[in-house]
């Protein structure tokens, strides 16, 4: 596969939360607002790209029997960097995302890409894979957060976007709203895929 194909597969065909149905815990928990989804997505993308890079570089050195433990050590190192940077420069967002930042260590998207791709491929395709999956994950979280924020609060990135008499559908910024919105987006994506196959 070409580098371009490795990059673009994470943007639609294998978009993590909607196609692979991976990483749903942060997807459902932090997407009450678009900025939360964007922040979580960018943090995950950083970890994903650099973990893929290091694991690909060390793929012939890491013994097979301890590969998962080694992958977690690499991933955890980058999660600590993200956590410290967010604490220093983006503290309000860090407080909102809370426990979900350290939980990036065990996010199945990152561990899955390390095991399925980075540990078996060269550096450039591994970076492309991580970047594509990360951007796809970021777009998914931001879009889901935006939909929930607009319907549930009448705002987008904290700015009012609805008319004055708009009554927010507050369930959308609560836990059930995450499942409702996710289900509707999955249905829409499946419908688009069916239409594309028929063509």
C-alpha cells in the first residue's frame, strides 16, 4: 500500500469510532462540546503518531514475548508528555478531560495500531497510518461534540449559533445523548456506504 492510502484509510474507510468502533469510551464521555472533542482528538493524535514512530523504529529489537508491555511503556511516555503540556498550557481543557487523558495509555486505537501496523511496517507508512487514524479520530470527536453542543446547548465552540427562542434539547449533552448521536451518525455513514456501493 502507498503512504497516501495508509493516511487516507483512517479518514473514512477505517475511521476509528465509526468504522472500527474503537475508542468509544472517550468518544462518548468527552464529546459534550466540540472543543472537548477537538482537544481529546489532538492529544490522542500526538500519542498515536509518535508511538507509531518509536515502535516502528524498535520493531526488530523488541522481543515478541514482551511486545505489549513495551508498547504500553512507549505509549505511556507520550501520554505523560501530553498530560504535562496540557496542565501547563491548556489547564481548563485539562480539567474538563480529566481522567480520560491518562486513559489514552490503554486506548485500543493506539495499542491496536501499534500491534497491527507499526510493529510490522517501516517508519514512514507507520507515521502516515498514525496521522490518518489520529485525524480521523479527531474529526469524529469534534463532529460528534459539535452536534451534541449545538442541539444540547445552542452553541458551537462556546459561541451561540441558534436563534433566541431556541430551546436546547439538554439530553444531548448527557450520557444518553452520546449514544443517540453516535447511533444516528453510524446509521448515516452506513446509508452513505450502501449508496456508494450501489453506484
